[in-house]
């Protein structure tokens, strides 16, 4: 989920909590619905499309959740968060196909003002989602508006099941986090180290107008071998290295992000290039990529102007290269502390292996070229509760 709206929902939950020392459980959430126009050019001989549809959480979130906390004494607290996304245009719950009631995040935690330990289903440290993300605050478009928000970054929306995270704040403004998963759900590999795992280590430093963040992540996938290597019976680990920085000048807040992906085996919330799934083991392709973002936010009237430019430079296992440029601009107007109207537009253009005219072996594998060619614009309403 997106960081800003999660903070707003959490703040509302805290305001409704009863008793400083008593256990409390609070319902919180938000609903965001927009109308979006999308133009997709002809790709691989398919007809171009022009589509107008209602879209849930094009900006902000459509979520609901339960949060609770109990004071244990001496500054220690135990708490929990159970949260799920839903489609406000259809009412469908996220995770319904996998029988997950709380797909966004679900964890129990214990800690104090300087230390916190949590366990459950968590968003990755560079996912721009969940309560333990360290990077999403460096994206002006808050990982929203389709590819306009971190669409060039492989770590967006990554989740980890059966995960543990330790969060330490040794100094004012400094947060250090380490996360590790104990294996993917339903992973039956008898060797623990060969199961699918997520590992992350990162830090976020905020001091006055300055904010700097860095995250290193590793991801293994169970029961696969790299494409073209029939003798391989272990894991190929994918790595991401992410940096972010911003400086708040009050009138404008410029932001920068960079990410390098090596041996990538997961693109955002899905596996990359996984095919021959009926065979044992399946074939896992990999990629490498460099992702860049420059952008800013600025107060404008009663709202906030947001804009960014992204550039993706990727190469697949076969050496086919693909580049993409993504531009996005949006405005969020605050009607009240809980309600806002938003509008936005994005434009994307692929080149080399991501060019809309490339076919067959000329096209980079594992990427949806429709995501990186075309434009969208729309408007919507967001309300937190």
C-alpha cells in the first residue's frame, strides 16, 4: 500500500484508540476510486486500444484493516495489524484467489521506542508498501498512477510471507531494519536453504529537510533452475540495491532514486520469466536492470503537485536489451483531513527490446511492453476512515 495514505489511516486509528494503558482494537481504512483513460498502441500486430474504466486505488488505497496495541509496562508494547486491499469498483477482496483474508500485511509485534520485532506477512523494505518500507517516501507519485509511480523499479510491491523484521532506532532520525522470511507459503522442498526466501537490510535517515535511504535485498525462488543450465539444482539469488534521497525546501521537495537489479528473478509483485511450470523443476529466467527516478513535490493551493521522470535500462538472460522512459504528473487537492480529489497523467515510451514494434527474439522477455508504451490520464476521489 502507499505510504502517505497508510500514515493517514494509522493516525486516524490512533486518534480513536481508548485508554493509554488499556488494550485497544481499531478499524481503519480508506477508499479510492477513479475514472481512468488508457491508450495502448499496437504491439506485436495487435490493434491499438483506447479504454475508459473505473479503477480502484489508482492513487491512494482501497484498504481496510484492524490494528491493536497493549501497554506491557516500562515502555514495552505488543500490537498487531491485519490489513487487506479491496477493489472499490467491484467489491472484490485482494488475495481471494489464494484464500487470503489479509493480503496486504498481517503481523504481530513487540517493542519499545528504540526497538521493534514483528512477524507475519510483510511488505519488503523497498516495496513502497506496508509499515516497514524505507524507500517509498522518495517517490513523488507514491507508487501509484500505474507505471507513473516506481513503475521502473523491480522491488515495488514485493511481499514476504512467514517473515521476521527487526527495526532499531539508535539515534533520533535514524532507523535500521533487517528482514528475513522463513520460506514461501506451501514450499515443500525438504532442504530449508533451497526454499524461496526474502532477505533485506536497510536504513533510513531523516534530519530536518534531509532524508536518505538505502536498502539491499536478496530473493531466492524454490524449485527452479536458470534457463539453459540443466545441471543446476540449487538456487540463483536475485539482488536489488536501492538508494533514495530528498531535500525539503518548503516550496519544493526534490527527490531522487536509483536501483540496480542483478540476477533478477522477480519483477514487482510477480515472478520474472517463469515458464514450463508443469515440469520439475521449472525454468527460471533472470534479468538485470538499472532504474532511475527524478522528481519533486510542491504545495500548490490547498493541495500538492507531484511529478517524476523515470528511466529503465534492462537486459534479459539472452542479452536482449530494453529501455523505457516514463513521465508522470499529478495533483492531489485536500477537501478535508480525510478526503481529497486527485488527477494525474502518465506517458511511457519503450525503446530497443521494449519498443512496441519489436517482435520475437528482438523483444526483451519477461516484461509487458504494453506497460511501457502509451499514456493514461484520470481523476478520482480518496477518503480515509
